[in-house]
C-alpha cells in the first residue's frame, strides 16, 4: 500500500491588520471561487456560499468563528481557512491544485 501525498499546509497567526489586508488582497488579486462561513463547532453556512464582502463583515464583527475561501491565484487553486482563537486569528493555507 502506498501512502498518499498530501499538499503542504501553511499556518500562521494573524493580527487584525493582516486579516484586513488578506481580504483586500483576495478581492483585488484572486479569482474567488467559493466562500463559506463557520458559526461554531457544528454550525456551517447552509447550501450556497456567501460573498467575500459579506464573509469579511461577518468575520470582523465576530458574528462567525471562521471563514473558508477557495480561490485561483498565480496558476493554482488555493484554500484559506481563517478561525478565531481568542483574540488571534489562525490561518491555514493549502494549495488544492
């Protein structure tokens, strides 16, 4: 049996200014494919994805605990997941394709 290869995962903690800059960069330099919000341990946005601007507002107002953005940039498909951890925001980024 062969072990599947997983893409590299990058993680970091961001401050509020970096989170704001990330949303600005995504809207200006990426082709956003899908945005989902996470409200809690079991609460996910149902059905259709939300817009990037709506997700940004909800996240900044702390109405949701997390946001996941799938997008195209620099010849690849990426997925960024932002999750609140107290006052910090944790980002996990993976290149999907």
